[in-house]
């Protein structure tokens, strides 16, 4: 069955109401949503509002033009970021946010080599318990920016005595190349009030502050330490500057 050549005006009308353009230095971010997303969170169904965004060099509010290009763009081969919003995120006086880097092994498979899967679920739980917040799930951040294939090679090096920082460096990468600028632009489009950031990574705090966002507080997100990830988490504190529990006396995350 072939794809349509022209779009039904009703389809375009429905989508136009749910798309927002955010102009950037290199084009635009197209944000689609909110979409109701019931999520199984620790055995309970919790409904979030889901958004997804796409970077594009073309800047236009003719969204039909953008939509028409998608089916020929092989977007399934590329990652797109998204955000789960809970409660009155736009107007609530206090809201929790989490910038969570995609982690195929931890988030999907439940790997114990990192604490990403724990942090993903725990941050969602804390947002729901708090009543208002947003989880930004960030594409192209795998392995602190080296990608899944390179991450697999880094794991081989880690199994042979290299720590997580040196493994990245030995493969020709920097320790951490992640960029939060797009996520910050989307955050600004969704909320202009202060936020509380869940992280152990001071680079995320710095990125928000440098972008002019009003940061109420930093909430540590620490846990799920085991024999499988203790050395890895310790390296994040000692070599990457992450903030451990109780002012650095414990372990921290790989975010």
C-alpha cells in the first residue's frame, strides 16, 4: 500500500495544533505534543504528557511542508529526543526536571554495569510524587556521547582494566561530549519558572545556569550501587567531577 501523495486537510489540521516551532541558531526545533502516554511505573499506571522533537535546518511554520519530507528521510535510522511531562508543568510554582541521557543497555536491558535504569525510573517516580515535573530523554548521548557501537568497544576495554574515562579516551573520544542546548530550548518553551534539577552531574547545573534559567535546587539521584558498577561510579566522582552522596563520600551516577 503506497503512501498518500496529498494530505487530508483534517490530518494537517490535527497535527498543526500539536506542533510548535522553536527557532535555533542552525534552523529550528519542531516540538510535537502533548500526547497522553499511560506508563507502567512500578506496577501502577501513571499518565504523562509526551512530547518529541526533531531538529531541522528549514525554518517554516508551514508544517505540511515539513511533514511531507518525513517519509523520505529515513528518520527511523536516527534518534530523536523527547520529554515526559507530569502535572501542571507550565505554571506550578515548583517543578522537578531530569535531563536523562539515553542508555540502551541500562534503560532497556536493565544492565547493572551502570545505574541509568534505576535513575530513569526513580526520577519518574520522584516527579510523580512531587506532582509536577518533566523528564527529558536525550538522544545521541549514549556512552556520554560516543554512541552505542563505541560504547560496546569501551565495555571491552573496561573488562580489561581500563576505567570508563580512559576507555573513551583510548577510542579517540573526550570523556563527555554531551550537549544540552536543545533540551534547554525545549524547556524554555514549556516553562519559564524556576526548576529543581535532579542530577549528580555539575555540568548539567552549569549548562542551565549559563543559559539563564532560574535553578531552585539540585536534587541528588543516587542509588543502585552494586559489585557490578561500584568501580564505575567511583570513577565518575574521582575523575569526572560528579557529586556523590553526602558531599562526595559515596558513589554517584553516570548521567
